[in-house]
C-alpha cells in the first residue's frame, strides 16, 4: 500500500511541476505580448512592410507610365524651387 501512495504522490508532484511549467510559459507569452518594446517592434515591422509595398507599387506605376514620371521629375523640383524663391523674397 505504501508503494501505491508513493506513486500517487509522485504522480501528483509531476502534475504540479507540469502545471507550473505551463503557467510559466503562459506568463512569458503574455509578458511578450504586452511589453511595449515588443509591441513597438511589431508596429515597426508592419510599417516597414507597408512602406516596402508602397515603394514597389510606386516603382511599378512609374515603369508603366514613363511620360508622366518624366514630367513629375521635372515639375516637382521646379515647383519646390519656385515656392522656396517666393518664400525667401517675402522675408
């Protein structure tokens, strides 16, 4: 009978140890999910992916529309230069 109760106790101790291990893993996962640095890292990863996707889209569009791209490459710096010149003259 003593051997049987020792086995029951050993089984209970194993169960308790497994429960502790699972709880520790759960707490670690929750801590990772709730940590500010982890959330910031995930947000930055999302922004990088979105930025890369937008850049690829813009490059593809510019390849499909080379005339518009050429006009924009000339017009945008010209407009910026005119705005800066106008602003500097007002001072």
